C-alpha cells in the first residue's frame, strides 16, 4: 500500500515538472502581477448592486409568470378557434346530408359543441388566472411593464 502511494507521488512530481505542464516565465510573471478577478474583489457599492440584482430577479420572475399565463391563453384561444371552425364546417355539412348520415353528423356537432364549450371555459379560467396575477402585481406595486414582456414559454 505504501509502495502504491509512493509511486503515485513520484508520478505527480514528475508530471508537475514536465514540459507539457510548464508555464512560460512571461505568463507566470503576468499571472503573479495581474489584478485579482472581479469575482474576488468585493464591490464598493455592494448594497446598490444587490438591490439592482434583486430588482432584475424580481422583474424576471414577474415576466416569466405573466408570460407563462399569456402563452396558456394563446393555446386555449387557438383551441377555441379550432373547435369553432370545425363546428361551422359540420353545420354546413349537415345541411347537405339526409338519413343516417345526418344523424351521424348531428352527433359529431353535439360532441364538437361540448368541446367548444369546455374550451371556452378553459379560456375564461386562464384569463381569470392572468387577471389574478395582474391584481397581485398591482397590490405589490409592481410596474405594469414587467408584466408586458414577450412570452417565455
């Protein structure tokens, strides 16, 4: 076990002094005299920077939150439009049908009307969710521009 440890140490020492890992002297001197990284330097105006970061994070939070709900509203609106278009096509089709085909198309119309009704309810619910978020933002004195960002989702 000690032999393995000694071999590993010898390899580490040999590799650390090899030419492949050597740093040219001009770069080494530059590294020693270079100023420390910005991440290592404590900001002089720490409170202001923290406040700006917090404001940006809060703005991003409200933007993503409202954008998510706006995207959901767009999806629900497209579903309502699709069902309304299908219902219109079926009503045009039923006027030309007779007999059993007419009964079949009427059943399809009833199903499509039910789907349209549920899609409209979903759209109303999603709009209501967005209104709740806007009310919450207004109560918390959030600028309205923070809620008007483009959809993120």
